[in-house]
């Protein structure tokens, strides 16, 4: 497994600064991945990066005034699933137009 790096932190910081209504969902370590921080914007757009620890993820969110939650407890927001559905539908429509 790849550990979190400086590039991951920079990506998260930039992502938070460029979007509004962001919430953080801290995902625990599993057998196949390290701790991750899932950020979800007001419209459901999202990004996920490895982070050094659960504490680091919550501290990052606090520093950037982003509410943070334990994803294992609350799950991910519906707006993220809705966003993924919209993106998939747009990709399918684009493929049909390109054929």
C-alpha cells in the first residue's frame, strides 16, 4: 500500500479552497488501503486521498473549517451518489453522440 504523501495533502488543500459546501468523510484503514479522507462538495463532486491517520484527517478538516464525519458510522452522502449517476449518464450520452 502506498502511504500518504505531500502531494495528497496539497491536492486536498487546493480542492477545499476551490469548492463550496465541502464536508469530509474519514474512511478507516482496511486490508487493502490506508486511512483516506473523502471530500464531498455541495453538488456531490468528490475526491479521495490517503492521509497519515484518522486524527490527521479530522485536524485537516478543522483547520480548513470543513465538517468531518466518520464514514464507517455515517456512510457517504446521497449527493455524492447522485453526482456519480449524473456523470455516468453524461458519459453514456457522449458515447452515443460520438458513434
